[in-house]
């Protein structure tokens, strides 16, 4: 099986740089944006399904961060035959976004991007915040807003019991955007799902705690084998 990473709102595939380096043969997808405006999780799921087909990936373990997790859930609910397991990293079945966040990003994107980036980490070091801000800048104001609005409209809580795939819900203990209760709900509603909490990590645990994130991924992949 191929480990396929799907980034979240306002991010790029570079958010998984530590994981791509650690997992031979893994793939980090770049979601549509910057000229190809995508407005819904369903549209993103269609783009990921096309990417899996074009890359001839017959058996994918989708590891989605935040919005990427919503996309992975959508593909699982569509029963995409190429999707064999899910890792939902800092994600959930419902991803509401505070109106104040959208308003701030619309009014003053540079300033709001910096504030948003700080909320992505338990310990917001200048290096980590700078990385997150650069991804937001690359994603751009309008697509970042479209990403977040797609998240805000997403709600699949009532359908989680339909998922019958191996699932790992992985969450940072100090995630301010999708707290651990999001992962616990996934674990409670998806039959057989596993939940793991990464200590001292925020929303982008793959950047902040790459060693712990990778260890959890290795263990989950071993369990599938």
C-alpha cells in the first residue's frame, strides 16, 4: 500500500516534508488552488481520486491533515476502491470555522495569517510560524478562504458508522483548532478506529513533533501488514 499525504486548509504538501523523507515511496499531493478555485470538500475529493488514478495507486493509505482528513473521510464514504485505510491527523467529521477568523483573513491577510499560524502550534517558535506563514502565502488569500469555507460546510458526523476501513485518528494534545475531542469522537463513531494523542503538539503535529508523528504512522502501517 502507498502512503498518500493530503494537506489541509492554507497549507501545501510541504507540511509533510518530514514524513515524505521518512517513508520511502510515499506521496504528498498538492491540492488544487491558485487559479483552479475549489470550493467544497466534495470537489477536493474528486481531485484526489483523479490523482490516485493518474498515479496508478491501487491501494492508498490516505493521511489527511485537518481539511485533508475531511477529504479522506469523504472518499471513504464514497467507497473509493483505491482507499484502503485512513489516518486523520488533527481532523474531524465536522470542521466549523469561527466567523471572526474568516473576517480577519478577508480584511488583512498578512496580519491574520501570522496570527492563524501561531495557533497551529503548541510552542509557536519563529521557525515553525515562518513555515506556516509561507504556506499560507503560497496558498493565497482567496484559496485559503475557500479552503476554510469548505471546512466550515463539512459535516459527516451522522455517517461515520458507514466507514469500515482501518482508521487512525491522530491528534495533538494541545491542538487549539481541532482539540482531542475531535479524534475521540472519530474513535467512538467509526467501528474499530484507533485514537492516539501526541503530547506537546498542536494542530500541525507533523511539523512540530515529526518523530512522534512518524512513530505513530509506522505503528499503524505495521498493524495493516
